C-alpha cells in the first residue's frame, strides 16, 4: 500500500494543464524565446496570393519544414515576391497556431539568399518571358536613321543624362525629351515602366513631340542595385512599346531583362547616344564620296556607250568620206551658182549705189547753185540748149500774140452792112445774116461767117493751149530733177481736158495720160506751129 500510495502521491505532485493552457504557455515561450528571427530556406507549396490577399507557403531545407504566412498589407510591400523553389531569407516572428498545435513564421520581409538565389530567380524569369516570345529577334525594330526627337528615361540628377546630352551634341544635335525616374529602390521598376508607356502614349502631332527613339539608361552597380530593371513589369513595358527602345543599363558586363526585351542594347549610356544619331561630319564625307563615285560611274558609262555607238556606226553606217564624195559634185555646182549670184547681186547693188550717188550729186548745194539761174541742176551744155529753145519759144509766142491780136481786132471791127450801135434795138437784134451779133467776150467766135469764123475760133483755142503748154514747159524746166507725181500728172490732164473744145454739148474726154517731159514739149511745139499756120492763112 505504501508503494501504491507513494506513486499516487508522485502523480499528484505534477501540475495539470488544460490544452488551451499548454498551448498558450507554449505560444508564450516560443514567442519570448524566438521573438524576431531570420530564417533561410526554400519556398515550397506556394500557390499565389489567397482570395483574402494573404499568401501561404512553406520554408524547407534538407531535413525540416516550417509553415509561413504573409499578411495582405505586408505582401504588397515586399520587394521580392515569393516564388516556388526560390531560396530566400525570410524575416519575421515565430508564432504558434493553437487550433492545430503547430507553429509558423509570420514573414515581414523576403530577400534572396545570396547572389546565387538572385541569379536563379533572374534565370527563371528570363526563361518564362522567352517562352512567351518577348525576346524574339523578329520583334526587334530598326532604329530611325536620323531621329527628330530623342526620349531619355533616366535620373535627371545623375551623370548619365549629362553624358548622353554631351554625346548627342557632338555627333548630331537633336531635340531631347527627358522623363525623370528613380533608377534604384522599391518604386524604380514601376516608374520606369510608366515612363516607357507614357512616351508611347504621346500623340505624333501633339504639343509635346513624340520621340522617334527612347533611351532607357542607368549607371553601373551591383545586382541588387540593378534589380529594378529585372522586374517583369519593366520587361513587358519595353516589349509593348510603340517606339524603338535602346537599353543602356549598367556596364557592358551587366545584363538585365530589359536588355533582352529592348529593340537594341548599348553597353553604356554613351554608347546608346552613339547608336541613336549618326555623325554629321561622317555623313558629309560619305555624301561627297558617293558623289565622286557617281560621277566616275557616269563617266565610265558614257565612255562605254560611246565606244558601243562607234562600233555599231562603223558596222552599220557607210564611211563619212563616201557620203561626202557622193555629194561633192552637187556641192561644187551649188558653189559656182552661189558665186555667180553673188557677183550679179553685187553689180546690181553697185548700179543702185551709183544712181543714188548721181541723184545725191544733183541735189548737192554746189549743183543747185550752179543751176540756180533756171532753177535746175543741169550741165552747162544743157543750160545753153534749153536757153536757146526758150528764146525761140519766147519769140514765137511774141509773134503769135501780135498776130492773134490783129486777128481779134479785125474780128471785132464793124462789118459792112451791119447796123450801127446806136440803132434801135429792134433793128440790131439780128445780124446781117439774121443771126445775133457777136458778143464782147474775146473767147466767143461768131457763128456766121461760114468756115472762116469756125477756123478763127479753133485758132483761138489752139492759141490758149499753146500758151498753157509753154507755161508748163517753163515750170518743168525750172524743176527738171523732180519727176511729176501721179497726182501732178492727173492735174495736168484735167487742165487740158477743161481747155478742150466742147462737142455735142459735152466736154470731150481724153483717155490718154499726160505725157511728161520732152514729149509734152514736142506736142506743145506742134500745136504752136499749127496755130501759126492757121493765123498765117487768115492773114
């Protein structure tokens, strides 16, 4: 009994705990002993955020496993999101869950477990994005040869933007638009992606010009510093950009996901500026070289075509000497004809010049002064001849006038048997032969008297014609060098027509034109001789 009572006493000395008390005691003990820990392990059983926004997964190593939970508010602030198989260092508090008698870690921060873990994560993202086709070479677009506007996504206070601007000014100055972003930190990835999308959203003809090419640049740094450009959001924004992208992140040995997604990669920001624009001096030199090559090619082509044409002409066309030999006689004949025509034309022109010289000589002041006595430019012999003819005409005119005056006096003398002038009008109203007495007009010839009275009247008309012919001759002698115009000749003909006798009550018409010069003088002389003969007959 002693043993039995002693064992019961021993059992009764142990304190009794309820399940809740023990769970609470364990919870307090664990949380006090392991308040804040850093736990290294591999993420497993991760299925993404729960519908409530929390994330549940496990951390394990080679021999143990512990549950982990990330609350909704903490999950949004994590720089590195949980991924299946990723080795991380999780920072948080150890706590227990009384309902299942289990413990877990409440994660507040996740970091990759060293460079190897980051590289493993980067490689896993690269494989996944490459499987989607974001890195295909067919999606790469060529850069514009000479962009009008260059966009730059980088920090506005770093040395990168100054290097880019300086290099662009040296090569080919262009208009530059800078979109300022953070290139390091938790918000850098979102800002870079927003800048790329913002440049693509600009209208082509808007108030802010849309860039023709965009440079995404950052200086060198560690893998952790460049991790913002390895984010998936940045790679997708670069792949979806409507503008060609040049990625220039870090140094030549630094590769990020944006380098794979961009259209072109530059090892440094300075290299990106060199890719964006050409060198203006090199363009001028290339243009001059192309111009020289073009001119040389054209000269060679012309020489080649000239040679081909000569060869073709030599084979297809006759020789030039043969063509000229066939037409040589015609050319000689035409030459002789031309020479003769030229000689004849020269003779004709020489005669024209001589005649013009003679006319000018007759109109010279010396010739006009020499012939001023009779108003003509004639020689001395011609002057003497015309003077003698004038004297003869004057003497003939004087004799004719004397005889004609005597005939007129006899014509107007009272005839035998005629009534006196003071006789009554009834007795002297008729003449001796029963006709009217003669009028007192000197030009009116008596009707009676028979043939003699008609002859006297004709003689009177002839006399006046001779007088006017002599007057015209004197006028022509006064101006022998001038040829009568057509109007002058018509006036003279009209004058003679007015002085011609009337026949049948109408004026006799002449159809002959007045003859100029010596012929008119001969006609006047002939009429004068006729008149003198008539007067002599009456006497």
